[in-house]
C-alpha cells in the first residue's frame, strides 16, 4: 500500500500519476466499471466509490454476464444522452476463459466506438492485486471528486436517506 501511495498520492504530478490521469479522462462521463474473476468485488467497489466520493452516475458490469446482454448496447449512439467512460479492471490471475472474455469485450467496445480504458493488475498474489486495484479506484474517485468540485467525504444524500428512514420508523 505504501508503493501505491508513492505512485498515486497527491504529491505525484498528473504526468506521473495514473489515478489523476484516469480521473481526468472520466470527467463528464458516465462511468461503467467492468470486471470479473477475483476483481468482481473490486469492480463493484470502484462503482460505489465513484457514486459516493465523486458524486457521479457510475455502473458496474460483471464478466462474463456483460457478454450475454450489455454488449447489445455497445453500438447504440447516445445522442444527447449518457457519455460513457468504460473502465475494464483485469486481474493478472484470471483463468483462460476470463482472459478470452476480456479480449472479446475489448474488441466489441472498439467495434462499437465506445471509449474505454483497460487497467491491468499489478503483478503479485491475488490479494496484492486486489488491494492495489482497490487503492487505484479509491484514489481515482477522490481525484475525480476534486476535478468536479465535489467534497468527497460529504454524503448529504446518504444522511438524508438515514434521517428519512428514522422518521418513517417513529
């Protein structure tokens, strides 16, 4: 985690910081996070961090399920609608079936003209890969919040939901 902070921390300039670069790419996009295998939970976490910290619409898709349904939307132009920024999180330790599905997804995104970024895992054990990718997502959501002028730690909508539930339970 110290290595991740040295690579992604606030003092690292944009030119050398992959999390700041990705946040810049995702500014004004609707984020779709795609992952599978050991990164399934990691991808879901990225989506949640973009929602909560960056205050943006973000969605999560899991491989291989994405290839059964979601791919049908890749070629549809979103005139005046959502401008997608797809982020594929690929573990190093994926089995051959999952590796093939990532490759197919990349080709289908290219064919559909959908902007995407494939982020390959750092080398290491599955736990090392997962923790490094979680850190990358957290930093990216933080930088995206700052770019948007949002306060990443404030959660007014969550607090309002809790207060409303409390009132309903009285």
